[in-house]
C-alpha cells in the first residue's frame, strides 16, 4: 500500500495527542480495523479504564480530529477503531525522523 506522507507539524500534533497516558490506554483497547465484534464503544472503554464517559468522549474526539481513530454508528452505539492507514503514515514519518528506515 502506498503511504501518503504527513508533514512534520502533523506528525508533532499526532505524537502530542497520543503521548497522553489516557489516550495511549484507550488506543491499547481499540482494534486496528473496523471490526465491530472487537470495536469498543465509549461506555465499554470508560468501564474498562475506570473513567467517566465524558472523559473518554473528549479523548476520542481529539484523536478523531487528527484521523488517528475512526468510528461507525450501529443502532445506538458508536464503535471506534484505530485507522490503520493513518497509523502507518505516523509510523513511516516517525521512522524517517529517527532515521530508522
């Protein structure tokens, strides 16, 4: 798959966003594809991390804004997952910045 590149400012925003401990914990719970059987909704994430739903919603909104996570609505629930293409873009740019690839 061909990667679209991201610029240094975009990479910095993404790293700052995922550098938050709570957001990292949220990412660890999410699948890397839009598989609703593994996807998590806000309530499930809040319960698993012992956080308020509003806190989880705010963190997810920040990550959604940068395209780090995606979501789909099914009935009354919204399920979240990590956007694999965006994750690959971030990884590729970070590897380039660290001269690892």
